[in-house]
């Protein structure tokens, strides 16, 4: 649970008044990478002994997974019995992004639950957009959903989410002015602090392009396609006939265009599988489940810089989630129904 140690160190830095972005922890020398608002939320992690904290994170992530399963069913208009929900939660633990989230003590499930709960609430519900704004305040990537709401004509929800996000920035600036200035003027742009973009752990578009080209910094070869994916993804989300696909397309777009999307960020595979199942695409749902369970990215050589020297036939194995996301956007653009086909030893999926 390396990430639990980072969160605990962030909370301790806030409590002690020390430099929030000046420390590293664990043998991997991991720094703080989230906005100051997130560090404020991590202060309670210092109140428990480390062993109890790890146990609490593991238990909380299982509970959050159960909530994500239920919300995914709500998104897909699927009825959920308690027994079926428990079985789905137990099976979902074996999905690689979920398993890694629990293993590292990450907060991906918490963010997905906040976003999905907010977006699946009834239209006009009081305070709708607040949870989304909080999620964006903790980790900036969810802010793309604010653009999605605007494009769908849901201006009130978008304004609420944007105001809440702005409030998290203001709160961080008031409580931690020095750290806020440091983050928003400097640390935000140091993507190298998060990790090496070219390793197989990174399942974003940048990671796939870097490995395919054998370049640590692909530059325009990544930036230009990422811009196209951002525009195209939001356009597809706007014109999606069903809310469920608009949400999934936006989540996929965010994961693709983010400079670094670790494999455990792809917990959005849970609602994707639920939607495919609800639409009776059973074989497709089974293949998607297999893709996110197979762990092919860990089968290719990835010690040192071997990630940059993979032969062509191992590229799909190294970037299964990025390829699946691109296929989803491409095939939705073609106006076809969702389906999935495995390629290169079932490592990449294509959604039609």
C-alpha cells in the first residue's frame, strides 16, 4: 500500500506545517502529486496506526467497490438484488484495475463513486454537481465531466460542479497558501513527478505512443493525437443518445488524454461491463472482462527501460486499456453498436 504512505505523509505535512511537495516516501521515492485540497482531506490518515490505516483502506475500498457496482447498475438500468450485487463485487475484485487499487491503497474507487453517484442522480436533484466538483478538487482529471455537462446543456449542474471545484481551490489557498502557489504555478506541470510516462503501468495515450515509438518523451507525436481525442471524445459524448454512453465516453476520453493514467485508474471498466451486460452484449461483456482481468501488460518485459524496446507484436499486450479506449471512441464515431473483439492474444479489445 505505497499510496497509503503518500497520503499519510501529505496529511502529516499539513498537520506539521512542513513543505507539502518537498518530501518523498517509500523506496520508490514517491512525492505528493495532488492539489492542496486533497492533502487537507488526508489529515485524518495520521490519526490511526499504520497497520490499522491499511486495514481501513482495504475495507473501505471493498465497500466502495460494492457501491460502484450498484451505481453501475443504476447507470445501466439494471435491477440489483443483494446476492447478485455481492457476487458481482466479489468477481470485480479480480479486475486488474480494481485489484491494483486495493493493493496500492488508492482512491480511484472513491472518485468514481463520487462522479457516478452525482451523474446518476435525478435531474434537478438538490446540490447535483457538488460531488463531481469535489472529485475534481481532489484529482483534476474529473474536471472533464464539467465540460461534458456543459456540452449536454446541463448548465446548472456544470455551474455547481465548477463552483465547487473553485471552492476547493480557494480552500486550499486559504489554509495552505504557500503549497497552493507551489502547486498551481509549478508542480502541476511537472508530470515527471507522477512517474515515468513510458512504462507499461501508464495506460494513457502518451504511454502507448511512447512505447510504440521507443521514445521517453514523444512530444507532438502524443500531444496532437491527444488534442484530437479530447475534441472527438467530447463531441461523441455530447451526441450520445443515452446518458450511459455519454458518461463512459467522457471517462474514457479523460483516461486517454491524461499524461499518465496508471492501470488502476481504469476502474471505469466496472460500469462499462455493466452497460454491456444490460444491453445484452454478453459475449462482448465477457471479452471486456477478460481483457481487464488478463494482466497482459505485466507479461511483457518491463524491467528498466525494456518497455521502450518491445517488438511490434508485444505493443497490444503492453497497452490493452489504451487500445480499448481508442477502439471505443473510434467505433462510437462510426455509429455502430458496442462490441469487443480480442486481438494479439486477447490483449486488446475493440468496441464496435
